[in-house]
């Protein structure tokens, strides 16, 4: 009778374990949901990890390939730089040799030019000295010639002056003589001439030394 009344009471009133039971069911459901979400998350993470592994593998392969290429490039670059350095050293040595040769040639040309200049200067000095001596000799000769010409000129001038003086004297004497002749002619009469008398028939020509 008591058990029956208890069953009726439990059927009509909520059991004291129902709320905790509901809580446990809710927790269990949430746990199941969390588990499912965790599994899904785990699967997604596994897929992502797999993808990341694949990407890491690809990156590793690319890195190895790039590293190999870089090593090859670096090795080739080192070889090229070594060759360039060797070529530059060789070119520098050639430039040094060429520069030294050019400098030697230039120095030789300068020495030759200086020697030629000195020789030319000495030759010019000698030529100028010779020309100076020749000019001095010519000037001395010209002075002597001018002195001689002056002497000849003055001698000729004096001679000409003397001849002119003599001619003047002679002319004066001739003029004097002509004057005397003119005076004598003026004093001379034809009647006093014996030849005129003879030619005119007034007298006979005497052959004696008398009259």
C-alpha cells in the first residue's frame, strides 16, 4: 500500500533527480557536440597539417633547388670574378708595361728634343757669331771702301777744282789775248800793209830784207 502511494506521488510530482539528470543530459549533449566539433576541428587541422606538410615539402624542395641554383650561381660568380680579377690584373700589368714603355719613349723623345735644341742653339749661336763676324768684316770692308772712295772723290774733286781753275785761268788769258788782238786789230790800217799795196797795184812786192 505504501509503495503504491509512493508511485502515485512520483508520477504526479517531479523527481528530485530530474533536474540534475536534465543537466547531465544537456552536458552530455554539449560534450557530444564538443567532441564532434573537436573531431571535426581535429580532422580539419589534420587536413591543414597535411597541406602544410605538403607545402613545407614543396618549399623544402624549392629551397633545395634554389639553394643548389644559388650555389651554382655563386660558384659561377666566384669563377667569373676570379677570371675578371685575373683579366684585370693582366690588363693592369699590360697597362703598367705599356705606360712604362710610353714613359720611356717620351723621356727618350724629350732627351732627343733637348739634345736637338741644344745642338740647334749651339749651331744658331755659331751661325750668329759667324754672321756677326762676317757683318763686322763687311762693315770694316765697307768703311775701308767708303774711306777709299772718299779719298778718290776728294782727290778727283780737288783735281777737277784745279782743272777748272786752270781752265778759268786759260780762258782769262785767252780773253786777255783776244782783247789785245781786238785792240791791235782796231789800230791796224790796211793802207799800212805792204801786201795790200801790192794787191792794189800801188807798189811792188819786195823780196829783199829791206823796205
